[in-house]
């Protein structure tokens, strides 16, 4: 599903989803940005690539999802 605006091209897989899970991922992301040095390095690298703060947060949430999924398997 396209989720583009202006010159930005993005695709959204699904508009709906688990709101509690989204909120938990958001909270985990904010806390890791604040406290975890590895995450801070990741964020700095993404921003140096030209990503905005929201884009880097979106990338970080996907990375956290991948880590959690591997733990749950």
C-alpha cells in the first residue's frame, strides 16, 4: 500500500495492526535511543546517511522487531 507524500516514496504493509504492540515497540525504541550506546551509534549512522528523525526511528523499530522475532522463535 503506498504511503507517499510529496517527494518521499514509502510503502506500508498494513494500515491496521496490534495497537498495544505498536505502543510497546515505540516505548522500547525511545528508551533504547536514550540509554543504549549501540542504539545511539545506529541512530547516528542513519542520520549521517540523510535519514530524518522519524525515518531513523522507523528503521530502528524494524530492527527491534527482527530481534524480538528471533527471540520468540
